[in-house]
């Protein structure tokens, strides 16, 4: 069964840190690029980071230098370490496999709120 389950979101103060986790079913995860997306209120969902099965990474300019994506290939897990959080990072965060076909259904996401 194709499944993505995100966790780790919370309310955090500006400048704080959070680590998001994503558990992916093996059929999606194994050998595939995995990514973290976010959708802020009133905005389109956007890809913010991705990682290949070999560990090569890419980041959107808005998060580069603050966020770090990683994966545990033995556990089918993807992580997003978020540091120096800003109010504009407030969004629902999702993981998915951007190059997997057919594109997997979205999970429920995990809410991140950055506010004092």
C-alpha cells in the first residue's frame, strides 16, 4: 500500500528549530528521490527540499542554509531539520516522491506554526 505519514510539526518561536519526520512505504521510498513540500495559507504547495537515494540534495532558495533534508534508507524514513525558523515558514509540510510515477497520494501533512 502506498503511504506517506508525516510528523513532528509544532508551534515554535521565530529562530527556533524543529525536526520533521516522514515514514514512507517501501514501494515509494526505495531508490527514489524523496522531497519535502509545504503549503502556506492561501498559497500553492511548493517543493522546498529533495534528496536522491544516494544522498544528493537540493533546496529552495528560501530555505537554503537553514533546512537540512536527510534519509534513512534502512528505515524508509525522510527527515527535515529546520533551523532559524521564520514566520514565513508557517505552513503544512508534506513529504512525497517527486519523480515517482504515478505521483503518490498526499499524506495528511504536519502543521508548523512559527510565531511568538
